[in-house]
């Protein structure tokens, strides 16, 4: 090392490093120092102003709290009347001396809501909380509901499949009409469309005569149309008692039994057996669960 270079452990090197200290947060320039001192004086003045001129609301709260915590003086007229009737400070009021020992507390209303609004809001919140709590579904209930939906979807699909097979087998055997209208898929879909159209027409009729004020002629026409619609409903019920009122599960059992008895056909095996003995030996059963 040359003599001209300074030793990093020498006093000269340390003094120069202290002078060149650049730690963050230190005020270097005169403008920074002036700004800091001005901000400090402003904060001190703000604190003094708060002490000299406190907030009116804060003062009101403090005075109110002080007045409520202060007991009644003997100079109070109501207290003097109680003393004349035999009341002593600290005792309970009433003939049996089982009443209150302190005055009835009161609550200061500090917001702009109407009287009883806060209580009503609490009741509404409690109702919503109870409704949400009752609406929550447990895991077992959710699983059972999903299982039921899947079974209904499976039953609906099997019914469509059996109706299509029944229609094809009847056609191959030169049968022009099904034993029941819902045995065939095409006729069942037509019945569903007709029922949907009838329900729409009924809704339109009911909406047409839903006015508050009607003339006498309108009332007569409406009553006559209601009689006709009632007759249509009776005829529709008499026509649909054999098929529409049945559930999908009942329809499926009826169609599958028809296919098994007449054609020895199983929709789940997708096989047409030779005879009843062959079906009993080789088919697992007449339901989806058995397959």
C-alpha cells in the first residue's frame, strides 16, 4: 500500500466519514429545517387551540354525563316531597320497599332517525338472520336432494327410451294406434304441447278480465266464458285421467311391463328375448337399479 493512500482505520478517515453521514431522516438543507420547524409550531398551536376552545359536542357530552352521575340534592323539590313521605336516601321506594333505588335511566337520542327506527331495524335484521338460518341446507339434505333430482332425470330418460322402443316395435307389428297415448313418444309429446297451449290460453283469458272495473255486459261475457272454460276443464280431466295424471315413474313401469309381456323386450338390456323363459333366465330384472 502506498504512503499517499489513507488508512481506513486512521482518525482522518473516520472524521471524513462522520462529516459525510447520509443517514435517512436527517435534515440537510435550510429549507427542510424551516419547514419542519413551521410544522412543529403549527401542531403546538393546534393543541393549544383545542385546549382553549374545545368542541361543543364534547362539552355537552361531558356536562350531560356529569349531571346524570350526580345524585339529587336535598334542595330538589321532588326529593323534598319524597322525604316528607318518609323516603330516606338509599332506600327502595314503595310501600313494601321493593321498588327502585335509582331513578329510571334514559337514553339520549343523538341521531336524526325517527322514533322507533333503530328498534325496527334490529327486528328486520333478526328476521333476515332467522330466514337465512332456516334456509341453510345440511350436507345430508343437499345430497338427498341431488340424488332425487338424478333419479328423476334417469326416470325421464328411461321413459323416453321405452316410449321410442314401444313405438318402433308396434310399427313393425303393424299397430297403427298405441294402447295408451303416452305409450308412444310422438303422441306423448303432442299431448304435452296441447296441454301447454291450453294453459297459456287460460292465462291469457284470466289476464284479459283482471281489470278492477267491468261493465255488466263484460261480467256476463266473462261468466259465460268461465262456464265454457269449466266445461273444457272437465272434459280435459276426463280425457287425461288415463295418462297425464300419472307420474313418470308410473308411466315407465306401465310401458316396460307392456314391452316385456308383449315383445319380451328389456330397454336396459336393449335385447329382445325369445320368450318369457329366456327373459327370466338372462334379464336381471325390470328396473334400472337391478341392472
